[in-house]
């Protein structure tokens, strides 16, 4: 079974954060809180870890549409083509926050994402997720933890998540109850905002 550790978002314990980061560095899969739903993630540069997530989700890695969790906007230039001032202003106004932005990818993307023309970027308003990315030194791939329940699309209780996913991943963080509403997805790949999915983030700010 996976490790199950409690981390408080108000003041994440550096030792616990480093423990999770070590799991990520070694190619492990981690379930962690964001400002929306709980996410399943790994180091974006680790092919084996990415393939494990793809198998869990029942898809081929080449067809995966996962977002990247970044610590702040400074990570953008690593993986996104140069964006105009208007687009940057939108990002700065909305992030950190409950949004996923689809942006044009560049040639620096990890090899498993090279063929993708666009990438989904998230900068969640959550200190645990932020600390993990800072500690790891590069973004984390993220895909939502979904529920089979017909009424609840996303599991919010970390203990229930651990019961369901503990045999599939290496570590589950208990960061308190999560939300059951996913991020709002905004496509900015052609410069003008287009709402792909309305979620927790308010799309009217654009």
C-alpha cells in the first residue's frame, strides 16, 4: 500500500514535503491536493511514471491530455511559446487560481510531450502543491482523481481516496477535504480566451 501522510496547507511541514518530493524524484506516483479537486501526478520528465499514470487511466501516453502544475508564471517560458502582453495579463490576473490555461507548447517540452501543439498549465492556489513543485524543481503532471459514483464526480475525502487508490500509487497526501468542482479550462492558444469547461474558476473575469 501507498504511504499516507498528513500535511497541513496553512503551514506545510518541510520534512513531509521533502519526503513527497523524494518519491516524485524516484519516479513515484503521488496523489495531492490542489485548490480544486485532488490530483494524481508525477515528475513530467519521468517516462516510466507517465506510463504508469496512462495505464491507470486506461489511455495511451501519446494521447494523454494532462495539465502541468507550475509554481508560478516563471515556469511558463520553459514549456510555452512566447505569449503576447494581453495573454500574460490574463494569466497574471487569474493565477494562482482555479484555472487551467491551454497555451501553445514550445520545443523544450519533455520528450513524451514533444508532439503536442498545446499544453495545459495550472498554478493552483494551494501551498502544498506549490511546495512540491518548488522542491522538485520542475512541474508535476496532473490528472484529476475521479469517482465512479453517479452523483459525485470527484472524491473529496482523502481517506476514501487512499482506500481506492492506495494499491495503485506510491503516496497519498491528506491535505484536508478537497473540492468536488474541477478547474475552469480556458483556451488561450490563439490569443483570445475561449471557455472549454466552466468549473470552479469564474470565467467572467475574462
